[in-house]
């Protein structure tokens, strides 16, 4: 059993041998709950979690063993069960990271279906997600942890008609926990107080199975309201296991986690995968990587807790590259980066400043989380990693009639994924039996259309070249362009609007929007930008610029042609970045095999090295030409 659970997985050549054993014979637990029970049985006294109150108080964590964690999950799950949560009911989680949030997320998957929600979304979108999720209980940050979130939760509990609103406390034993004001027709309590009265040694309700839904994660889509992607327990367990088999999470690893728990990476990579090996996870506090105190003390945190690996987005590593190393960080073997393209300059500056190798990964919510990852000792420049075992990848051409045509290895097309981590669909409604799922337009004969343009080499390494889908990814955060476009179209002077991502050296991409105006309109671009910033549902979606055009580009059948706008936005970003470099003859944004390429023409006496250094801070493809 041990050999089957832990195959040799040191490099790209091991993939075939791993897959020679069917996944069903690997002996994986059926559910996330079974995974936790297994960990508590194998390592009851081993430290599971050290949760920091915040970046400043990094030396005073809340600490729990694996046995402690299982006891707390049982109690929290039994609270949810006592409040009426059953297998197909949603439990919404609206809170920044804290000690209790890890526990109740796992407990929600035991009693029902966890539905983590980004509290930064608009009130309207959160209310819609609560209704779509079939939420009976809303768990939210209490007033001492995040007072603004608690106030929103009180209103949302009424709007969504939930049975109970439960408050989470701050990760601080000295934090005050006063009385909570009542909410009309909603039970209001502190989760920890209710949990103290519940059985600790078992879950009293119906245990989940592998085919049951474990979680609903919202993700950007093609409409204003975020889509809800459903994950089964089998989806989660299989992805967590393949991650844990890689060299990134060896038997003695210590994992640093600071991404928000409404992000699949936080749950799959830094909660469930460590459970397979009984690893110690350090959690970075409620602000996570947005906490300036965390960066101020980061290297001392690595030294204190002997952190061996971490997971973050490129913007985090950009900041860390400029943070002086003031401690012994020899324990940190590698750092995983994903969620948005990694600029070469960020890689070089981080690795040069720290001596720590950055390992790229690739994934998306619809494939649970991670589908490809690199190898620290076997780098493949330009690749986001090799496909993980049992997940198969290919590129396809999708015709206007929706027909898929498989492409040979090495040819650019739409990346498709199949395997045990592919989700069963989006939640589109509810019946008395639970959520209604639909994968139409995303799933095709068991294959997931990722919406990304890529090519795949014969060994299964993936090389991204662009996106076929429209999502804007700002610092790892997905932004639906329809949200921005709808706001601009509500302005009386705007007749058409198309939002795209413009390359940005700090955030990867920032949203910009191209518009056309009604005849004789007197509004200017800056006024429209201010209008959009005041009306978008979240500030991350506020456009950095509005560009007025006489007409928007269209396809030959009259549909909006966003690649042309992305090419123009790329040209603008490059021209701005190189504005102080003399002898730049021209900058063009072109579309090549569906990917956006910046073409910079230089005079013969141009400072080519300076141009390359600046462009290295961006993640798009570029090419230099001499006049």
C-alpha cells in the first residue's frame, strides 16, 4: 500500500511508470474527511497548523496538532448538522483567513458543501452566490476579526434567507468576544461557543462519499455574476494526492500559506495536500500577502518555522525580491508560482536575491486546482510544467460549429484537460435533490476546454502562449470583463464597450476598456474612467484607462474581436515602458497563432540591452527587429 500510495516521482521520466498503476489501485482516501481522519490516526501529536494572528505577531501563532484538528472539525461539523445542514446544502464562508476558518471549511465539507466567497465582491454578487449555493448557514468573520465583513454578513443573511449566521473569532486568545446583535429571523451565534457543546469524537450525520459535492468555488465567467464551479470529494482528493507526490511536498516539508481560502490553491495545495503527508502548515494571518508587516518579517518567519516551500502569485515574489534577506533561509528549497504569467525579470530578481528556485505551476478552478507543475532539478524554460499524473492534456482547434479537432504535439491550439480532477460542471440551479450542474460549452466528451492557448511537447510539458477566453487576470485575481463593460454601457454617452487586459509589470495585467460614443457626446476618456471606477462591483475591476475609438474591431460575421484590442493594449503598454529609450523606431501589437506578440523595431544604434531588461518585467511574448 505504501509503495502504491507513494510512487517515485523525481522527474519527468517517472510519469509513465506512475500511470502504469491505475489510480483506483493507489489506495487514496475517498473524501477530504477520510483524508483528515487518516492523518489524525497516523500523526496525532504532530503539529498540523500554526496560524499567525497577523504579520506583526508572527511569533505568537495558534498551534494545533492533527488530533486537535480532527476534534475541532468534528465539533464544527456537528454544529452545522444540528442547524439543519445536510449532504446537498451549502455552507457559505465569508471571512479573511483565521484559525477557525481552516477548521470550518473542512467541517463544511463533512456536513454539507463548502461555499467560500470573496468578501471583496459586490453585495449583489455575494447575495446571488448565496442563493445559487443553496446556503442554509452563513459563517462570517466576527466583528473583532473584520467588522466591515460582519456588517455585510448581517444584511446578506436576511437577503439570502439563511437559517443561521455564525461568527468566527480572530486568531488571538486575548481578542474580545462580546455579545452579537440579533438579526431578524436569523439565528446569530459564535461558532466556537456552539462547538464546545458538540461531540468531538465522531461526525453524527451522514458521512460524505467520493462522488458527493465537497465545495463550490466561484470563478470568473462570461456573465456579470461569477460562476460556481462544483468540486466532488474525489476531485479534491485526487488533485491533492498528485501534488503531495511531487518533490515539492516531501515527507519533512513545512509549508507557508497566505493565499485567501476562497482561492482553490489555498484549500487544495496548502490544506488538503499537506494532510497526505502529515505536514506542518504556517498560515500568514487575515491579510495574507497584503499585510506589509508580513513582508517586513518574512525571512525571519522562514527561519523561525524552517519553511521549506511556499505558494504565491508573481506579484508576491516581485515584492520579496526587493525585501532584504535578514535571516537564515536555508530551509526554503523552492517556491511555487502560478495563477498568472511569470515575467522573466521577476524570476531572475527573486532567484538572484534569495538563491531560491521558482517553480511554475498551472491550473484552473474547473480542473480543481493544479494540472501541471515543474521540477526544481529539471527546469524547462518557457514551460509552466509537466501534466500531473492521470491528468491528460492536448490542444484542439474548435471550429465555428463547435467541432473539436485534435492537434499534433507542438502545435498551438486551445488547451484541453481530462482526468479525475475535471469538475462535473457549473451550478445553474437547484432542485430538492441538490445543485443542478451544467458543463455545456466547457466540457466536451470528458475534456475540459481551459480557454488557454498553448502547445504541448511529447513529454506533456505545457507552454502557454495566450488566452482564447476573455478573463483579465490582475495579480492572480480573475476579473470578468463583462462586469466592466456593463458599467460603461450604462453611461448615456457610451454606445459600445470592450474591456481587455493590458500588460503590467507589477500586476501582470490591469483592465482597460475601449469604447465608442454617441454622436456629439461631450464626455472625455478621463470622465468615463472615473465613472467606471465609481460603479464597478469591486475595485480590482476599475479600469486603468478608457480609450475612445471611432469603431471597435469586429470579426467577419460582426462579432467583437478582442484579440485586436489586446494587441493594441499590449502595444500601448510596451510603448509606455520604452518611452525613455531612444532609437525605438516603432512598436506594434500583432496576433500570431492566436497569441499576442509585441514587435519592437530598433534603430541600429539602439540600446538593445536596456530594451530587453525592461521587457523582461512583462509576461507577454515580444520580438526585436532591427531597422
